[in-house]
C-alpha cells in the first residue's frame, strides 16, 4: 500500500492538470501489478467523457479528467503486465449525485438507471457515464 500511495501523491502545483498523466498512470498500474496477488483482479473504471450528455449533467467543479476509451485503457493495462478479461459500462456509479449540476435532474437520472441494463449495448456504450476493465496479471492462473 505504501508504494501505491506514493505513486498517487501529487505536488500542489499539479492541481490544474489531469489527475494522472500517462507516465503517472503507468507507474500506478505497475505498482498495482507488483502488489496484486497472482490470483487477484484489478478493476479500473474511468469516466466516459465521450458521452454527449456528460458535460450537460455534470457540475462545473468536476475535476479535470483524461478521456480514455476501451482501446487506450486496454493498451495501458497491457503495458503494465495485465490481461483484460472483461470490459463493460455503467450508466452511473454509486455516489454520482454529488456531481449533478441540478437536483432537479435526479429523478430523470434515477429513471434511466432503472432502464439502462435493458438498452442495446451500442446505446449503453454511447451514454454510459463510466467504462471499466477487469484485468489480471499476465501469466497468472
């Protein structure tokens, strides 16, 4: 854990740039790989910034984020000695209410949460708020 915490700490001057640049992400993923047991799994979920509704619903003080798609996320996991076993999408993640621009949007968003799993996959991929990959260490059983 100490190694992971050290990788994720950032100087205050870096506050205006995205949370992790590519080199920082690779160091973090390498640290996770070193500390994960051989039978363990890593789950990485990232915001789907290509969702056309993301900026409409999100408050203006959402932290700066990096747009990663499945291909780039898979490539970064591969570079850190992981093999992706599953990918998926989520309309919203627990706690999303804290980032909603207006409380008036909550009933609508909660309604979409209920029907989202029944939508066609292509529609879910466009309108998901998060994408995720489940990975294991390369060579692990």
